[in-house]
C-alpha cells in the first residue's frame, strides 16, 4: 500500500503547529509573575513560666525584651548555662543572647541558700559583680547594685529531677556611663535543668 501525502495537508500541519507554538509563547508572556514570598522571621517571645527544665531565660531590660537564644558563640556556650549546687544551695545562672552580627549580650544571676521555693535576695557581697554585659564594638557592663540587690522568687525546686525555676527583678548600675548609668530588669524568668 502506498501512502500519498497531499501537499495541502502537509502545509496545514505546519500551520497548526505554528499556531500552537505561538499560543504557548503568548500564554507564557501573559502570565503574571507572583511576588516572592517574604521570608518568615521568628521574633523572640518571652518564654512561658514553666517548671519542666526547659532551659529558658528571659526578661525585659528597660522595657526591651531579652531572651536567651541558640545563636553562634565563640565557646559554644549554651543559651542558658550555670549550676545549682545542692550542697551549698547556690544558684549561678547565665542567659546568653547572640545575633547574626557576632554581637552578644548576657545576664547573670546569683542566689544563695535556696532551701525551698520562696523569695530570696541576690547574693551580692561586693561592688562590681557583673549582672549584664553587652559585647560589641564598645562593650557595656552593668553591675549588681549592692544597695539595691533585687530579688529572685524560686517558684519550683525539684532536686530529684534537677530542675529549678523562678522569676526575678533587679536594677543594674554603672556610674561611669553618663547617658545611662542604670538599667532596670523586670519580669525576669527562668526554667533551668542543672
């Protein structure tokens, strides 16, 4: 059997192909490009008041939120680090915050003689005990005020599971800073597994 192709049919096929290609090109250029989705940035939030050993630490420094986080650090220091000595009943706790610009700051609290949940004064016996340090091009250091030590309320103490939790407030000072010689730390909270 011999197939004879009509030259008119061959011309129509090419014409149809051209129309389809032209329609596809027109369709591609007529589509509206959707905007790029904005990256999701998770803003820090105050950690909840928990008693689970969640290793959280947060407060407000002159009304600005400070939350210990898991940023990069030179010595790989955990965001919440420290110790609770069950023999001396001494709590030393540091919350560290890092950002993407290799800047960091940290806050330290010290409490002695913790026997049970309750109110305690910070353990400050001399001037120049660091309370807050900001490491940047020009480092800032604020010290616990021996005249106004601040307080810490231990809300949970579980020595069998190594968990200590609490809330705190304090004023930190550095009289050498002319424009801001003190900072007020409020609504502090921590939940630490030691």
